[in-house]
């Protein structure tokens, strides 16, 4: 059993490694979005968004939570990884066959016939992702975050460097589709190179059943949350058209890429929090600090971008994309608040309170869909943005669950960062860029002066990095 210092060292070294690679991936992703969106325009980019939104929804749901079982099961047998790999292989082939036949229905619903062929073409990547989950999860189980980060970063690089040339030579929306398939192929090869798992075609129900029972409990709540991915392809495309999908997608992509470092905390949190949940005080402190870290990783950079988006978006994508700047603050605030509560979710998963997460996710997604259905036809993009804000109170349900188990975390530092970030983001929409930047500088200067806990965060990270070196 590794001691606490060894675990801490692995976490910090792996976290720094994953952070550096995530930054590289984020930079390449921004270049990818810039070139592809600029070349395709809102309409064709909307087609890409529809297809990949459906793909990434299926990507998450079809895993059935078995990857979490592999990471967290304390007494994992040698047989289980190979059996789960065989089950994933069988299930992936079956699901892809069904979806191939159902793709024309999606094209009809979205009023874009091109969606049919593009969706069918990306399905092999779904199967590849499923069979990749086993070696990747075993690497995470051993806290080999550096290898996990490397194989995922390389796969993303392959996606981007293959998609952009295809778009430039005139392949249109097929560039990102083909790039996605190639990226997942590289990830599959690298995963089995780092952690070979015996390849089998048959599986035994008695071996796989415990993993499925555990995984479905996890993936049920996660699957509910992933329903939000389908708003664009199934709701917005039908009510607002493909161009509206394109505008919203760019704003979402920018928010996600600017908040890329939150993925490091999210990815590591399941493994880390599972080792702390039997210590309520340490868990509460970890959540409190984690919220502040997440807020500082996301809030300032999203606020700075929003304040200057009236300059940056036309420069990056052309003036026809400027409307995306209006929706960006709504989406970025949602990303920020969601990231702040990610350690709440990981802690609840670690103690098996999946039902409470599912309950909160159902409220969150239900409000998102209902508000979009009501306000998008009435207010256009503003209606979509309003739906993001109206869904935020559902996070209070996570607070209630954590407070019952571990006591209430300290929210003040995260609250002040979120408040000044939100004010600065919306200042970028309603005020000239110079005035918005002034508000950003003054507000962040104030919280760093008056909030000692926030000032300590950069110093704590630096000290932890040196101690693990």
C-alpha cells in the first residue's frame, strides 16, 4: 500500500504532466477551431457540431460506467479487465450497427441530409473508444496520469493535424469527421501499447455482471447529465436552424478550451477523492480548496476573453461570427459553476451516493431543456443563454448532499472569484472593451487584496510542485 507522500507525489507529478499536455492540446484545438470555423462558416460548422455532439453523447453513455469500476474496485481480479474488454468489443459492434441504420432518421429530424453520411462515418470511432477504456482505466488505477495524458494528447494532435489540411483542400465538414476517427485510432494503439490487455471475443456474464451493476449505477446519473449534449443537435437545430447551432457551438468550444485545465482536476478527482472519503475533515478541506483552484483556473481567463471578445472573435473567425460573443458569457458562467462543483460530484460518487447525483442531474438537464424549448423561439440566442443561467440553482442539491456527509465546505473564496468573473464577463457584452477590461482589472485586484485565501493559492501550488520534484 503506497504511503501518503508517494500518492501525493504521483498526483502532483501526474497532474503537472497532464496540465502541460492539456495546455498543448488547448492551443492546438483553438487553432483547429479557428481554421475550420473560418473556412466552413456557421452553416457547415453547424453540421459538424450536430454530428459530433451526438457522437460525444454516445461516447460517454455507451461506456456504461465500467471504466469507473475498473478504477475504483478495490479487489479487482486479473480476469475482469479482459472480460470487460471483450464485452465492450461485442457491445460496440452491436451499437454501431444499430446506429448505422438509425442515422437517416437523424438527418431527417435535423433537416440536414448531410448529417446522415457524416454520422455513419464517425461510428467506428465509437467502437474504438469503448475498447480503449480498459487499458486507459487500468493506467488511471495505477495513478499513471502522465501516460494517460500523453496518449490522449497525441490522439488530439492527430485529430487536429489531419482535419485542418482536409478542410483547406476543400473536403468541407468531412475534415473534422475523418480527423476524429484517426485520432481515436491512434489512442487505441497507444493505450494497448502502454497497458496490453488480452484480446478476447467471448465474455462470461457472471464475471461482467458485477461491473455492469456498478457501472450502470454510475453511468445512470452521468448519462442524464450528458443529455445536455443533445440540445444542439435535437432541439436547437430543429427550432433555430443550423447556423444558430454553429454560433452556439463556437461559444461553447471557446468556453471549454479556455477552461481546459478543469479537466485535469476532473480526471484525477475520482481516484484521489476515493482515498479521502473516510476522512470527513480532509474531504471537506479538499473540496474547499479544489473549488478555489477551479475558480482561479477558469474565471479570470474566461472573463478576460469575454471583455475583449468584440475584438478577438472578428479577428479570429471573421465578423460573421461576432454574434457568438453575445452568448459566450452565459455559457462560460455555466462552465465555471459546473467546474466548482466537480469535487462535490466526485466525492459523492466515491461514497456511492449516485442516486443523489442523478437527482440533481435530472433537475439540471430538465431545466435546460424546458427553458430552451420555451425561450429559444421567443428570444433566439438570448433565450438559449437564459436557459444556462436558470439551470444553475440545481447545484445547491449537491451542496446539501455534501454538507450532510462531510459538513459544509468553505465557499467564500470561490464565491468572490465567481462573482467578479461573472460581472466582468457580462461587462464584455454591454460595455466597450476598454471599459470592460478596466472592470476586470479593478475587480480582480480587489479580491486579491482583501481575500488572503485566494492570494495563497498560487503559492500553495508552487510549494506542492517543489516538494514533489
